[in-house]
């Protein structure tokens, strides 16, 4: 199952209060490296979907969220724990980096 898109800031804020751990891939249609990360996020959603939500956020449609977290370059994958950013990986990384980062917070 591919990672779903967060529709808006309201949905994002609801996730912050509802989920103890989730992953957000900050992306945009015009971003080349983001296209490399997208299938990795889908793979992450497949592998960890029973334990954690893996989502995508279109920054063009959600500039307020980008501003709130100071996202200046994408792709940026944010790992949220208890409503706060625990870690952010900026730039296209290998799948192992995403899965290892996520599994740190699952233990």
C-alpha cells in the first residue's frame, strides 16, 4: 500500500495528537530527488504499516506546515514521536537509512 498524502494542516495537526509515532515525507511535484524517495516511502509504508503511519506531505499545498518546521530543502523526511520532530533526514537517502531511523523509535 503506497504512503498516503496528508490533505491539509488540520489533518496534520490531528496526526500530531493522535499518533505516538509517524513519518512524513515532505515532497513537491517539481522536485526531482523527491521522485527517488517516493517509492522508498511506499516500501516503508508496506514494511512498517502495521506499526506506524508513513505519509507524504505536498509542501506546495501545505506551506504553513513547511514554515512551522523550517523545511527549506526537500526531500525531507521527518520522524515524529509524541507530537515532536525526533529526527529529520534531508536529501535522498538509501532505504536502509529510513528503515534504521524508524526502527530506532519503534523499540
